[in-house]
C-alpha cells in the first residue's frame, strides 16, 4: 500500500564557502524567490528550504506542487525520494519510489537510446530480465522508433524527456515523483503521458508532480499543495489551490 | 541525591547515544550487504566504464593489455640491466608488481571520486552508497583481467610454474577488495566535503609508486631505508598478491599485517561514514 507521510518536516541546507561581498539591501517585505536565508550560530549561511511541513498522501492521490521559484518544490520531491534526510521532523514513505527529477540522470549521452533503457531501468531497481521483457513496450511508448539506435546526444530535450518518462512510468512502482518534466514534450506526447498517469492513479498509486503550468497540473492532478518560502500555504482540491495561488501572485503584481 | 540522579541521567544519555551510534554503524554494514543486491546495476555500469574509456578505438580495452606489455619490455629490459638481475627473474617480478600496483592505485584514486563522480545519480535516486564503490571495484577487476593476459604470457615465456601457491591469490584478492570498500567509503566521503583531497591523493600515489618495491626488490634495501618496505602498507598488499602469482607462499607476517590494516581501516572508516553518509546528497 503506497503511503507518504510528512510530520513537521524542516529541512535546512548549510551553504559552504559563500562569503558574499554584495552589499545587502535590507529587503522590504516578502522576497519573490528562494527559501528562507538565515545565519546559524557559527555564522554559516543556512537556507531553510522546508519549514514545518506536514502532509499525508494516500493511494490514488495525484498531488500538484505549486509555488514560486525556490519555494521548495524540488526539495520536497527529494525528501519524498529519501534523498534528503530532514533536519527536524519525520518522513514515512511506504512503497517503491520512482523519481524523475533530472532528465540527464542515468542517461549516457554516448550510448544509444535502447542501451539507456537498461541503464536507467537498472537504477530504478528493475532487473535485466524484467527490462528485456519491457524494453519493447517502453520503446513503443516513447515513439522514438529508429532513433533508439542512435546515440542520445543526437536527441532533442523533448525526445530525451519522452524516453526518460517512458522508462520511469513502466517501472513497477508505487510512488512516482515528477519534476517539471512532462511539460517538455509536445501536445501529442502530453496527451499520451496524461493517459498513462491517469491509469497509474487508478491503480491506487501516488503521483507527485511539480510544474509551473497550471494547464498540465489541472489535467493530471486532483490535489494541490502551494508552497511559499518552504511553508505550506494551501493544501486541498486542485482548483481551489490554483485560485489561491493566482490570487496571491495577482496581489504581488499590483503591490 | 539530586547529583546522583543527574549523573544517572547523564549516563542514560550516554547509553542511548552509544546505542544510536552502534545502530548507525550497523546500517553501514547493511549497506555493504544491500549493495550486493544491486549487482546487475554496478556490473553493467562498471563494464560500461571499461568500454567507454576506449570508445571508438579498434582494440578497445585491450589497450590496457598492450600498455602493460610496453612497460614490461621497455622498463623490464632497462631496469633489469641496471639492477643486474636476470630477465627471467626481473620481468615476472616487474609485470606482476606493476599490474597489482595499477589495480591498487585505481582503487585509491577512483575511490576518492566514488561519490563526486556520481553526483547526478546521488541527487536523483536513493541506492546504497556501496553501489558506487562496487562499481569501481568491478571495473578495475575487469581491467586487471585484461592486464593479466600479459602476466600469463610472461609465465609462458619465462617458464614460471605458479601452482599450487597461485590459489592463495583468492584470499589475497578478497583482502584487497575488503580494503577497497573502506578506502572508497572513507576517501569518497571526505572528498565530497573537502575537495583538496582530490588534488592531494594522485600526487601522493605517484610518490608511493617509487617508494614501494615494484621496480626494485624489497630485499635490496638495507638499514634505515627498510622503513619504505616495513612501514609501507602498499608493500603488504602487493606482496600477498605478487608472491602467489609467482608461485611462492607469502610469509605469515604479510598476511597478519594485511589483515590488521583491514580491521583498523574498517574500525576507522565505518563510524565516520556512518555519521556523515546521509549528508552526501547535500554536499555533492
């Protein structure tokens, strides 16, 4: 049973070796970007990327992550992927996780697309035998055809996204974490990806997707989480949260 | 009374701290075990590393073999003459020693980059850290395999019969690999945080090559100079492999020192890695 639970999670990054000479203008009001900057006792800069965040996801949830640049969307995905241990609080993740955060990961630019199915698939925890069985399905889903026999460096970013997406969504997994990836594909692929993610959710798996495209989010997700400087600003049905977000950005623009 | 209570409380805190430390170290050994489950991944990646190093070349990984053959003929004839040793004695000594050195050196130099060079994977997916260590061990075992073709040729050429002592290569290699794991975990971790180590180690290793009995014989130094043999950890690992490859049984003392280094290395590396391994994803 897939299950994600965050209890009062705070995540602070120590930032090394960055003595800035820039003269700091005391910022007035809220910054439009980034997490919260603070200095620890030792004088080291600390970025608080997530601030007392609590959240529970249940099977079938398709969560959209909304927020300004640096609000903590990717960091939250990495916490769910168990890459970043939280500074405070507790993270419980049950089920297998397949992250798709970075398109260049697990893909070797000099190898063919077909070989890359195996490299990335093995990283995601599939066995070679399993991959041999699924390689054709993955190849077909990516619609790359004969391009799969060419080295990856000849691919466009959209083609790379297609392949990475195809591999990650064909893994036997319970929780899929996507970061602004689907948006790279064209309209036709987007439709296909959308269908794939919907069937994914029907099998009561969990999907978390970070994106700036409200259209993408509205079509794929049923819930949304709005982050602001690492704090939870709103959590609920997708349409309501998108409205809250739109209202807050409109307010900023006026002020 | 209250002092006793606080004292007890302090002891209690110490005990729980100790317990968490122990469980952290146990997690390291769990990682060592779990890494083995990912063998399909690291075997594929390691083998790919061997291939990509010689991409688009016609003879590919056999360049490893060829370059060792060059060393054997050139250095072998020159230094063998300088040191006044017969070729049938010096060339097998040089080829085995050089081949093992190349292996040990790669474990150290690539070990320090174990996490740095896999940064994009570490920031993307949570697999045991040992996967990256096993990958480089496997890669260098494959290269050692290609190099050993020269060794076999030398055996045939100079009619060295290594049996039955050559079987001792198996435990010797196991000891070397066990050391390779802790070296990779420790240096890999430190190098993620303090990149100066990455600059220091190749320099240190170049020096180590000349002060380790590879081009010369351990018994040709005397007096104070024996410290370069006796207090040189590389000597012990080279000798426990080189002796069986040449059909001799290594001295028991060599085994004891090599095992002692293994134990000490793990005792130092395991708690350090246990304490900081969760921060690697932040630092890479």
